[in-house]
């Protein structure tokens, strides 16, 4: 590019480095998160102006195939089309494979390392194959954070391990699977979000560690992925005062240029985490956040609060000399180099989910179930008390979910506890459940609790330990199933009487529910389906 591009040329080249958010659904009225998901008119306008990437969420896998074709047809250049499918494409798009959280394999690796590594590569291959066939060319994973802080509200089971060696080995195996599938990967969240107790979606976490500690714990998984040729690294919205007391990693040249580029030798794409997250958006406007991130060393600007303002700010910074034009040239080179490594999409009409994928889904669940008692849950006219932490509508649970239908076949009527519903709690420390509000009879307790963005520590404040003791004291606890966090399981397990049927599953998806309940409930009613329709 010449030293003085025209305004139109400069804007188009800057726009190429933005990744904006879209719904996976085709129609505007179907958008689940209109605060962040652009309208079709805005998408068409921005893509025509040269915006080079789209991150998608929501809809079915079949709809996603149509959506990615539609978006690419609106763009005059090849797009980076990505999604946060850390746990398989079905985590975000119904109908594809939804796999157990990565930490399940991290725990398995402690007992059966070779099995865990082989499964991690198959996990990556399944995710990559299905992503490519749905039109995605970039998987925003693997998570390289070392979840060594059980109180972490946002990484938690998303991590591949709780120590650097496990996290790095399994993340690298997952990435090898993505590469075999012909899609790009992304190591995140640099330089490490595992040892935080606050959520960067809501606030700015502080990681107080010095470089020696980072070299020992946080950085090794990223170093392993860099050596393995990872395509991209995503930044973390957290402050590391020992490296940069002023700016969070996403906006810090000390972190992105000095540490990541110079010291670790990474020359692939650096992408910000979403700039709409409160750790950044609460402190900087859309234009300034984009400029600070780009100046610090980020190549791609993910989900700016206002895409047009971000383009304006970057163009002005380049024109004024605040950011050298070479930064733009380097970022565009890296983006185009990454796109050149993508395999063509698979347009075949065969099934998206293969028999091998289905077998993998079940094998991952079965390898990660932990059962505490050999006893089964006795059928009874009682309560199936379900606590779910997801937003409504909740992907793990609908009226036909095994967690509802299988206990119902044995007499347990469902009672759902949700953050937007009536509280089950009362102000009695030793008897925190207001059982008179819930009903009589034995209680099957199913807890769908794991670290989730935007929830902070709300779920950890619920007194489930006291509730389990209360139900046992009243001889009303028929059984306990925990889906999600191993840390909650490890907290409650010592409180259980040895006669209580209990089981832990890291996965929350229907296949995990079916297999878990199949171990605890009598076989006769397995596969029961509620006899009603909408």
C-alpha cells in the first residue's frame, strides 16, 4: 500500500480487521441478544464497507449453514466466520454435537492420560468438522487458561486442566484435531484467566502475579500452542499490575507486544476478547477501546460496542500517526495468511452428526461420570427439584429433557428453581430450603451449576451444603445429581450419607442427563417421554 492511501482505501482496510456479532438466526426478529447482535441491514452495510469477520450465536446447525452462506454473499471478500464452540458446535447451535466441558478430560488425564489425549484430539476433530460443514472457518478455542482457582466464576469447567502440563497437552491435542478438520483455532485468554475470582464480563479482574509466576503457571499452555502453530491468540480483559499497572492485557503493549510477540515469538493473529464486556466498555468508548487495543498489538477487534465508531477511531489514529501505518499492514497480512490456511467448506448433503460423533458424545460422558453409591433411587411420589443456572430458554432443559422426563416416570414431579423464578430459600441457616413452598415427599435434587459468564458469584452464595443436610435430617433426600462444576460436587460429597444415591456429571446436555439418570433410576422406565405436546 502506498504511504498515503485515500480515505476510502484506508477505511476499507481498517474495516477488514473488525469482527462483529450476528445472530445465527436468519431473521432480525429472531435475535436473542439484540443489544449485541446487529440487524441484517447493519450487517449488510458493514460487510459492504469491508468488515472482515462475524461471530455467530444461536439457531440450529442447519440454519447456521444458511446464515454463513448469506453473510458471505453480502461481503465482497472472504470472511472470518467464527463462534465460541469450545464444547462442540452443538453447545451454541442446536442439532450438532454438544460435548462435555474440557475440564472433564482434564480430570480424566490425571487417571488415564493417553485416553484423555486421544479423546481431546477426537473432540477437536469433531468440533472442527462440524464447524466447517456449517460454514464456520474459525473456532474460538481452545481455552488455555489454567483453572487453578476453584472460585473462578467464568473459566471453571471451560479449562482443559487445573495445572499447566495438563492444560497445555490437552489444548494442543484439541488444536491438532481442529487442524485436521481444516479450520482455524484460537488460544485464549492470554496471558491466563484461570486464577481469577471475578468475571471480566462484569468487572476488571486483577491478576497480581509477577513474571516468574506467569512463566511457571499461566504461560506454559500458550507457549505449547504457539510452538504447535496456533493460528490466533485471544486477549484477556484483566489487569496485571506487575507487567502494566495502567492498562488491562487487551490494551497493553507490555503484554501483547513485549510479552506475546517479542518474548514468546508469536506472529499469528492477536484478537481481542469482546470489547463490549464491562471490563473494557465501562472504561472506554468504542473508538478509544479499538485504538488502544490496536496500538497495543491486537490485529482483530472483536465486537466493538459501535463498529462504525471503531473504524472512525482507527482511521484517525492512523492518519495522525498515533499508530504507524505498518501496524495496519502487519495485521492485514496476518489475517489473510490465516484465511489462506482454511480448508474449503464441505457442501455434501450427508448428516452433520455422524455415527462416530454420536459415539464420541457418549464416550466422553461415560468416561467422566462419578458415582458415589451403588444404590438406585426408589420410585416415589415426590419432588424432582432442579436448580438451573442458565439463562432462559435454557439449552440443557426443555419439557422433553431426560432430567425431567426420566424422574417423572418414577413418580418425581418436576419443580424448577431458577434465578428469575420464586426463591426457594428462607432465612434459617440450618434449614435454608422453604420446603412448604415446594411440596411433600422424597426429593430428587438435580443441580445444573457451573461457571457461566455474566453471573459472577451469585450461584456460589446459595447454601446447597446446608440444604443437603436439611433434606437428609428430614429423611427426604432420595438422590443427588450434580451437572457441571466439580468443585460443588467435591463440596457436597463429604456431607452425603453413604446410602444416598449420588452422581456427578461435568456435562449438562441431554445425553449426559440420560446416561447419568440411567445409572441411578431403575431400568424399566428408561427412555420415558412425557405424553404431551405444545
